C-alpha cells in the first residue's frame, strides 16, 4: 500500500510545476511589471540629459556638417558647394601646418602631463609631510579658467616684462624671445599647459592609487621586489584604467586647445603655434569663411573620434588577451 507521503513525493517529481503555489505566477508578473517600471523611470531620468545633448551637441554638429558643404560668410544663405571645402584642405599649407602643430602639441603634452601627474600622485600617496597642502596647491590650477591661466603665463613668459626673462637677466643669462621666437613661443604654451593639467592628472591617478590594497605592495616587498620594480610591475599596471581614461581626456583636450594659445600667442609668431582650433577660429570669424572653418572643425572631430575608437579597441583587445 502506497503511503500519502510517497504519493505526494511522486507527484512532485512528476509534475514540479504543479507543486508551485498559485501566487508564483503573480509574483513573476509583479517582477516583470516592476522591471518595466524601473526601465521607464530610468528613461525618464535620462530624458532631460538627452534633450540637452541633442540641443547643444547634436544639432550644432549637424549644422556644422551642413555649413561645411556651403560657401558662406555667416550672413544670409550660403551657396551649396558640395565637398569643395574639403578639397581645399588638401592644398592648404596653413591647414597642414596647423595639423602638424596640433599633433606635435598632443604628442608632447599628453605623455609628459600624465607622467608628471603619476609621479606627483605616487609621492602624495605616501606619508609625506604637508601632503595635504601640496595636494591643494597642485589642484588649485583646476579651479582657474584657461584664459586666466594664459594671463598668468604671460606674466611669466612675456619677453619684455616677464618674470622669467627678468630672472634670467638678473643672473647674467641671455633672455628668451618667448613671443617673437617660434620654438620659444611653442615651448611657453606647452609649459603653461603642463602646469594647468598637472592637478587633473594627479587627482585621477591618486584616486586609482588609493584603490590599490597596501597588502599587495607588502607581499611584493616580502618577495624582494625593490621600489622601482614595485612601481613598474605593480603600480603602472594597476592604474591602467586611470591611464586609459587620462589618455583619452588629454588627447581630446590637446586637439581642442584654444584659450591658452589664443591669449598667449594668438597662433603666432608666423603661425608657429597655430593649431586646428585657432585656425578654424581665424578662418570663421576673422576672414569670415565659415563654410571652410566648419570643414576644418568636422575634420578635427573625425580625427578625435578615430583616435578614441582605436584606443578603445586596443584597450579592449589587450584586456581580453590579458
């Protein structure tokens, strides 16, 4: 004779769904409806940001693309010229000079700013006297606008009344033509930029360093790793995400640099510090060839997007291989 317990067990095994309480379906429906509600709430929170993004980024970008296909001075309707503005870029020596300066500025500023920022972060992450004060001093330039930073740079690098040339003259060294010499003018912009970007790079690296467990370094120290070995084989790889973020941000900033160069040198002397953004500004608002200026801006955008895509793909491939 089969017991009731055995019968119930056999029924449960044969038909597990039949043992589910009637409320199980209602709970599943509630979870589904709850998930839909959370999704709707998420889109509701995103909507204002998406609207602002569309109004202030996507619409101007579309307008720039349309303008780049026209010959216009910004007043009245322009005439459609197709890709003529882009064809002009191929034979424009000043465009290529500005492009070269942009790449040179990026190649110098990006790695140097990141290296100095990492070094400062490593020092400030140790038990250093007055490190709070030093951290505040390094972060201070972040609170200053680019124009104000450029004006401070002029106080230092002005070849007539600048503090640096006065100091050089005081110690008997020859002064440097910071405004009239092409290489010197470019160097002055680079130096001011490095000072301005130091705090940002240091802060991001410092956040990455403070996320590393001290036990990792203690274990490496017990294994006989020296200070340089710990930095090279542990610190540098572990702050990889910070490095990736800073690489993208520094390259984008370097491609878009305008205020420092515009105030300090105006792109001179003899276009020695002219970059793509300053050239686009002069073309669009000084010579009023806004269609051509828009084409320069579109090319600059494509260059930045291409670099970001390549760097992102390279980083993902490296992570997958690792």
